[in-house]
C-alpha cells in the first residue's frame, strides 16, 4: 500500500474514533484544516513535524499513524510482519527513513527501524494528549544526539536511551555518515492529575 494512503486512512480513522471534526483536530494540533484534509485524502506527503502534531492531538504515538489496520475484524491479525509488508516512510524535510516493524497483531509494544541522514535534525515539539508514551532508542550504527527538554545525550553504536515523550525532543545526526537505530515504544492512557 502507498504510505501516504496508509497515513491518510489512519489519521481519518483516529479522528473519527475521537469524534473530532477537521476543525477540532486543526485547533488541537495546530495543523491547518486544509492541510489535514489533504493528508486524509492522500494528496500530501506530511513532514515528521506535522505528523507529530497530529499524533499528539490524537493521543497516540507517531508510530500509530503507520499501522496498517486494514481488514481488522475480518480475520485474526497476523503475528508476523514480513519485511516486504512493513510500511516504509521517508520524511520529506530531513530525508530520514522509518520502517514500522511491528506486526498487526495487538501489542502494547511498537518497534521502528530508523535510518537518519548525516547532518540532519528533526524536532518534535508536541506533547501527546491523553497518552503516556515511553520510548527506548538502541543505536545500531553511527551516532545521534538527542535532546529532551533540558537533557542532552550523545549515543554511539550499542548505546540505549530510555525516555518519556513528554517534552520537546530533537534528534540530530552530527556525523558525516548515516545513523541507524531501533525505537521501541509503549503507550498507556495518561493519568489525570489532581481531582
């Protein structure tokens, strides 16, 4: 399936599941109504930053926008994700490539393989609504600098970082070669504070 059509279907399904109009999602996400409409029709190739805003407004991890839920309910989802069927997306702004590794079978864990071009930077400014997302990044090759709020780390091959996606996060490849890393995410409903 075309990756933009997959994203289109997932954004529309999640918006409908939350009972949000285009205007309401635009207000919540800071993404224009017309841009959301183009995305939902598969006529736009959104950047990572735009997808991050939409995922946050919908209370899901960014990886959720790449899940292929077609045919769910018709048959038991497969516990196997064949490499040929794993959705691959390239960020049009930075050129980073993400492959969704997780099978369609329900799981609290999502796995993503990322290849990040040298010298590139991607910033995620949104904090998810109604979700508590935890992530671990395991460096396979190269180096990455990751900033979460005021904290900053440099990861080399073999290093692992665990963090919550609850603040501004910047990924940067400071080297002159591509970096590759695995991301593992879990999402839980956000706990309410106060009474």
